């Protein structure tokens, strides 16, 4: 059911996804083709905000902060899943794998390599602060617009 809290958190996580994408770009190797990287992460932010965080809005301040932290962790999870699957698919089209099981397991290897590359202080601090702000603003929206 559409609510103001769902709309607010979807917009906030889309913006946070975009900001985090901009922080992640310089951490990747030179010559990396990002394509729709920012747009994909913003779209993931909309879906995660609407489904995960929006459904849990309106429970109070501390649960709101926890909701924000959970939402950002889910955003990272889906970001890793989508981007590492895309990278695996690109490598699979170049016949880099001997079979489907090797291709599937490489998704986790690629995701872990991405995680190590982006585990920096600016990305982490921005994610945590953005999570707390998104969680609190979602609670404000849930409280004021029922």
C-alpha cells in the first residue's frame, strides 16, 4: 500500500545510492566502463526503500535508525548481487568459465572483490550517516503523514 513514508524513503535511498555510486567510481580501476552504474544503484535504492524500509516505517526513533541501517545493508547486498552478476555474465560471454557452476561461484568472488575495493572510510561513513538520516526522516514522514 502506498504511503508517504514509502515515497520519502524511496527518494532518500535513491539519492543515497547515487551519492555512494559517485564515491565508488574513483575506487575502481582506470578505464572501467560504468555505463548505467549510478542509475542502477538509484533504482535499487527506490526498490529497497519502498519494499524493505517503507513497510517497517512508523515504529519509533530507535527502530527507525535500525530500519535505515538495515535498508542500506540490503541496498549494498543487492548492489553487489546485480553488479557482480553482470560482471560474471560479461566474462561468461567471453568464454572465461568451464561450466555453469564455475560461473555461478565466481559471482561471490567478484562480489567479495568489489566489497574489498569499496571498504573505505568515505563510503562507510556516508553509508552510515545516510542510513541514519533516511531512517529518521522516514519515521518523521510516517508520523506526520498517515
